[in-house]
C-alpha cells in the first residue's frame, strides 16, 4: 500500500510540541478516574487543533471528532491514567506528584495521539483528509474500569464506528520496532481478593491454628499452582499477588488479613479452570490454618482480540514505512481494557518500542520505568498511517 508522502514532513513540524506535552504529562501524573488536569490539557489542545470536542461519558477523559472527505469512520484510542508508584528515575521531567508515576507509558500514549490529532487536522486543512475520525482519551485503564464505563454510558452508541486502532509503548523493544498479531494478543484479566479471618491474639502465644498472618503469607508462593500447565500458543498464563494487608502492631496477631492479586488467562476454558483451582487453594488454606477464607472477584477485562483483516491492512501499511520494523509477536500476559472496544468494533492494537539502547528502561509498573521521547514520533506515525489506511477501505 503506497504511503502518504506528507506524513513524514508533518511529523518534523509537530514532534517538538508532542514531546513537550509528554514531558508535562509525565511530570503531573494522575490516578484512575482522577485525571482532571490531564483531561483539561487534552481538551485545550484538541480545541486549538480544530477538533470538535464532544461530551465525554466519564468525568475524566476526552472525546473529539474530525470530518474529512467521504471514507470510513476510525476511532483512535489512548489511555491517560498513571499508577500509584514512586518514581526513581533521573529524568528532568520526573513526576512532581508524590507516590504517583507514569510507570506504564500512558503519557506517551496521550501525547502521541494528540500528535495524531495534529497530523490529521493539518491534512484536513490542506484538503486531503479522507475519512471520519474519533479520538477517545480513556481514563482508568490501570483500574480496569474506564473502557467499560465509557461503553456502558453510551460512547459507541450512534457513532457508526467502523474500526478501532490503538497502541501501547514498550520498554522491552527498541524504538522503531512495532509488533502485533491477529487474534488474541493480550490476556484476559480478573482482579481478586482473598479475605481471611482467624482468632487473633498475643504475638507471644501465636500458633498455626487461627493465624491469618501465616495463612496469608503462604498464598503468594502457591498462586502459580492456579495456572500450572495453562498456556496459549507458547505463552503461560499468570496468577500473582500485588497487595497483602495484615496487622496493626508487631506483638498482635490480627483477626483479619487480605491478599489482592490478578489472574491472567487467554481463553474462557482457562479462566474457568484457573478460578476453580484458585477457589480450591483458598479452601485448602482455610483448612490448613483453621481460619475462614473466601475468594472475591472484582474488576475484569476480556482478552485483547485483534481483527485479522484490520491487522493485515495495518501491517501492510507499516511494512513500507522507513525506520519501522513490523514484527508478528506472540500473545502476552499483560492485559488492557482496550479489549472492551475491540470486542464490539473490529480493530488492531499494537506495541511500539521505546526502550533505551543500553537496556536501562526498567520494567513496566516499576519505579525505574523509562521510555524514550523518540517513541512518540513512531507511535504517532504508526497510528496515523494505520488510521488513514483503514479510512480508505
């Protein structure tokens, strides 16, 4: 598929503003459903670029549209929230908000899709924009609730969207590498809590029976049993703990304790099997430690499933972009609630490399997570070219 010759030149013009926005958002991160400043930055920029800023179904986030010449209607999605992580990098635009950090790259996503907005607006002004475009800046991806709430409150109603496209920056791949695949690309996620209650008592007389500290401490090492032998096309399912709460004093065995974690599977059968195993693990822990224990499921998001035809169009387009190497990737265990949109509208979700060449980027969700500014340019180019190709179908 031939490339649009003006995109590269326009990227040269918009890149400085895009990077400046990324730095500003990174320095001022906000948690799920509290992204008020971020949303205002987005809306102001969209208004400056001549997009029609529409009513957003959630209190935070933004929705905007742009009309070109007759063509398909493409939705371009970015997530905007940060994580409750204390940043430990030496970036000169590091987080100024204590205990909150863009530790997964949503600052890059937001700034880059605003770059897409700039590119498409410039093409519209030049009279060579084909298609209709809706930008969705989604809150609360990290909380697993943002996309679902937007859908439930009518985001997709009366919009006649033909395709969805989006991407996630990666600290594990170098700048210029872009990956995706047809079918399942990211796992389903189910968040859960295990709530335990025992007898409690004096620390000097603690024993196994009724001791919720011992009971809850035994669980993290055993969560791997829940997904043992479960894999999809070579990628293992995952189950892990993220939060343990127990106690208020060193000499008191508490009556209550809890564990919070996530289960990641790829198919419905795997989910059902893993949940049954998790329930059995909770029951056996209760018996072993003579406590009461129950499993509570909370937020969830389905697996991210790409449409094969849409992936084919985007991959064919990216194969001709200088400086971009497109790879077909295996499925991965991280999850993303962009799946709520892709379950209703055919589309494609990609990964865009942003890792420093020396390997110092850190893992996603870690205090030393870093991706390069150069990823913004590739991110914006990939989504712009992909969206334009889909609009012409």
